[in-house]
C-alpha cells in the first residue's frame, strides 16, 4: 500500500470516528449476562435431613416420577403382568398384598392392539369392573421417542390432557414396547439409547409421571434386558419376568432398585377368561394374572406332598432355614436340576408360601433368594405362625 493510500485510509477512519462508534465483528463466544445464568441448586450439610418418604405409589416397587423396565423373553407373560400392575394402580387396589396409591395411568399401545383390548376386557370381567370407571387411558399409536422433536412433545401434551380430563395426576405411563418407541434406532448404540433415555427424562420432568417400558431379554439372559447398558444405568427399577421350563408358573423378579429393596419375587400364572365368540362361533379368550397353584392346595389333595412338607419342616431344624442345596441333600434327593425342581414344586418362592401344621403348630415355608440375581443361591425358610 502506497503512502497516498495510507493517508486516504486515515482520513476515512477519522471521519467515521467523528460520525459515531465503530463496530467490529465479534470474535469468540458472546459474553453471558449474569441475569441469564441459571444458578445450580446448592444444599449445605446442616440442611440435609433424612427423607423418610420414598414416595412409592406401589409399595416397595415403583416410585413417583421414577423409571422402570419390565423385560423377559417372548411369551414369558411380561405384558400381562405389566397390564395387571397398571390397572391396579388405576383402580387404587392393593396389589400382591402391597399398598397402592391410586393415580391415573396412560398405556401406550405400540403393538398388539387387538390383544390389548382383550386383555383389558378380561381384567375388567375377572375383577368385577364391568360397570365401573377407573382413571385409565390408552394411546393406540406409534411413538417416536428417539428424536426429541418427534413425539416426545406430543406425548407430554397427551399426558397433560388425560390428567385434565380425569381430574387426577397421571402416576404411571406404560410404553409397550421399548423397541417400537425407539423408532428404528439401534438398541445397542449408546447414542440412540442415550437419546431415548433423554426423552424419557423429559417426559418425567414435564409431567411428574413414572415411566415404565416393556422390553425384551437379550440373547444372553444372564446379561439382562436387550440393548446398550446405558438404559439399565439410567432407570430406577428393573424387573425380569421368567416362565418356568415346565408347567404354567412364572416369576417376576426385581433385579434392580435405586432407592428401594431389590430381590423381591412375584410368582404368578395366567388364567384364561372367555370373552365371547367370533363370527365363526369360536370362543375368544384372553388371560389375566392369577396366583399360581399353591402347594397348600396340592397338599390337601395329595397325602404324599403333605408328608414331604412335614419332613422339610423338620429337616430345617432349630435355625428354621437351610440352603436349597443342603436341604436337598438332607432330604436324600441329591443335587442337580431334578432335585431343585422337586423342591420348587413343593415350596413356593417369596412372597408366596405354603402353610402346614407340624405337631399342632401352624408353620409357613417359603424359598428366598440370597441376592438380586436369578443365579443367587436359594434358601428355604420356616416360620411359626
């Protein structure tokens, strides 16, 4: 640049200064005003006190605003079990002997629409609710909870609408199934599962509802629910539903709890309910969750079973408990699958039990897991009533 150009630039710059401030392009991030910064909550030591209310609307199982996954193999009974639990919440009925705080329920039916209608009809008939109204609503529609701008805002709006119509907060939202809600995403990818979890949290935060996904087991059942581990890390409650290899017995086991007790197991069976006939005159049926056949019932009809239960009660000795392995040895059954199945057929898993009388003393026998995994050792317990 020549000296003449320098002189021309200097004159132009001076003229611009006289006419007003000179604005230069901003370089780097824009400073944030103090008023725009949201302060983080700070809780000081002397203000931290015991929280005595876990806010479990299903006693020791589900918490308000929490998250849960119920998973199992196909035909294990997980959908029937989850539907039964959800309907008990809507009805405000005690469930498996546990207190239930009534609240509205929204059930998102992403697959099996006809089966869903029949499950509800069967539950209504079985429990005597044919002329009743309970705060339960269904959303029979596809949902995309993978992309934040897809159906997450619509689901939040629907939950709020249901709460307004029913004039009751929605305590529980069931998503059936997680795979359908992932809308073609990759269950094994951390990005996609992370996005689903983020949208789940957005729904919980906006509505205060607990979310419960129905999901499938992976190829290796010991590794839990299918998909990336970020799902298990994010949820509060995880329940596995398993069907026995033989017979009709099924078990739902709490394998994870963030704040409540884990390891509880719920034995159940599916009871067939006839709903009517189809146009060809064939019966239309569905199922409801019912207690499994108990050893008490079988023992009343089977003197040999009664004798075995009395012998088990005596073998348990003064401590009133033994591991299943040691008990089978003491009974002369040896070890292995056959011996354990024999024990399973006689003594139910907690919270079930079988009541007998030994020398005039009423007793209860049951099996309990020593840990939260399905592979945890089993012990047999006797208690005086």
